[in-house]
C-alpha cells in the first residue's frame, strides 16, 4: 500500500513538472517582461604569508591580477554569455587597494560601446534594462598571516534574459576557495489574460545551473525561500592542498609543527567564511 502511494506521488509530481515545463514553453506575455532577476556572486580566495612584506606583496599581486582591465574583460564576457549589449562602463581603482566596475546593458540593439580608460580595478557597466557590477576587497589578518581576497559580482537583468547562464563562467574565472551565491526574482509580469507571473523559469536550486564537474569540486549547501523566489547556495572546495595557500614559500620551507599551525589557521579562516561566524578559540 505504501509503495503504491509512493508510486502515485512520483507520477503526480512528474506530471506536474511536465505541465510546468509546457506552461513555460507556451508563455505569452502582455507587453514587456517586468521581472527583475539578480545574481550575486561572492567569491573568496585564502592565502598565508609569513611576513608583513609578503602580505603587502600579496595585496599588490591581487590588485594586479584583478585590476580594472581584467574585471572589465570578465564582465564583457558575462554580457556576451547572457546575450546583452553594453551601453556604458564605469571603472574605479581604489587606494590603497581594491577595484570596482559597473556596466549598463540592454537586450536588443544598443549604441556603440565607448572606449574605456582603465587605471585601477573597479568597473561598472550600464544597460538600458540591466546592470553588472564587480567590487574587489583584498585584506589580511593584522597578526595571523592569513590574507583573504573577496570579489563581489552582481548581475541584474530585466526581461527574458537570466544571469544564471553565466554562472559556470564566473566560477571558472575566479577558481575560488569559497563562494556565496544568491539569486532572486522580484516583481511580476502579466500574461495575455492579465494574470500575474512572479517567475518565468523553472528553478529549485542554483545548483541546477552549475556543471556537474564544478559541483564535484565543492561542498554545497542550499538555503532557499521558494515562496519568495529567493535562492542561496554556499560552496567550499572539497580538496585541501596546503601548498596552494602559500605565498612566496612552500611546504618544503617549513617544519612539521609550522605546517600543522598554518593548516589550522587556513582551515579556520575557510570555515569562518563558509559558516559566516567566528569559531571559538581552542
């Protein structure tokens, strides 16, 4: 009896899922699609340095690796992936470190893109229906030798295009140790009968849009509020290779005791970022 009920439930949900897909395929809207879809991509890179000079060198390295020119290139590629066109770009490098870029974009034809003069890492791109922004935040622990680089990218679109299709590219572009991914659909649009639509695509997890190869590389936790169309996924690398977290030295340069101490510091930093809270001192 229980087995029969389970089979009936499976058939019901499979049928419901198919009806949902069909309804989306045949969706006809009254006027412009007024839904706003926003993807917030926050990545973290952890590094350990042995001296104040190395910490400063790491910050300079990050500023060079992710300067405004590089960030602009990444955002241009995101724009191409989601099928939008750039209207304008604003960039800014900050003192002592960090950068921002904002890009305004549109779905259809757009004025020719203007040339951008880049000196420091901060970019903003403007679209007539959407925008893309990126900000970088390099920082380090005042005593512990741990350095953490964070980059925040927000892709906000209106109309039919969704920023989720650029998610794999963003993950691969930064190869982050940890990521926090947020996606929200806001507002409503109407079909031709006047009925409100609060989401126009099927979604039960951000992971639906991440390739299996990348999913296999990370621990992932979902916290979703389906009735509000809010989706949240946290990711942390599964594989821990301590040598990947050293700057200007390697495992061969330090003792076994130092390896254990540094491993504990790096893992603690990763866990605190991943779980969003300070861990108690041992």
